[in-house]
C-alpha cells in the first residue's frame, strides 16, 4: 500500500497583451515524492454564451518520484470580439484522481 501523500492542485489563466497570448497553467504540489500526472486544458467562451466549448488546447505531463509537476497550455489570439478563458486541471497522484481544479475565468480582448 502506498503511503498517504497530501497534494494540492492549482490552475491559473493569464492574458499577455504584448503577444496576445492566453496561458493556462496547472501545478500539482505534494508533500512527499509520488507518481504524478496532470492534464491542463484551456477553454474559451464567447461573451453572453452560457457554455464552454471544446478545449482549445490540452497538455499532459507525468513524472515519477516527484513532489511538483507543472504544465502549460498557451494559445495566440487574433483581433476580434472579446472572449472569456479558463483553465481546467485534471491530476492524478499514484494513479488516484484528484479533485478537478478550475481557474477563475478571465476576459481577453
């Protein structure tokens, strides 16, 4: 039986105006080494819409005997109507699913 490992999952979404890039980052941090994996997906939603579409981009990362693991999904956006963006992170520790983590939604022009 694997020893109990305590972990936290974080999700952030940022807009970089200079390059018109939206970045979604997910980080999994644990208090002891473990087999870690995470999937970071970036979503968009038109203003006034009620549902999020399919992911714009997803990035997966895995590592064994790690205490921290991070991954980033990034897209360049062209001019047009403003949209809302958010990041969703799915994580596993020693093959056990962790609670889904969502970033706060941001609006990018």
